[in-house]
C-alpha cells in the first residue's frame, strides 16, 4: 500500500510596512514556516505592488 503524502500550506500577507521598511520580518517568518515543513505562499508577484489590506486607511478613520 503506498504511503500518503501530506502537503501543508501557509500564506504570508506582505503589507506595505513590512515590504518597504522591515522586509526582514517577512523573510524570517517564511524561513520559520518552511523549516517547520510548510509550503509558503507570499502575496507578491515579480514587478507588482503587494496587496494591501487597508489597515492604514481604517486606522486613520478611528477616533
């Protein structure tokens, strides 16, 4: 009987702060997840801006 292969995925959502100012945070998170056996997907593509989740806008509207 063949053994089953299980692939575990994780997604990292790079946002503008970590993408521009502290990119080492995203790289470190990816390294940790890969070392733990995860296949990591990051929300960026070559020559494209990363997706933004809009926190800056929502934070500026509070208060």
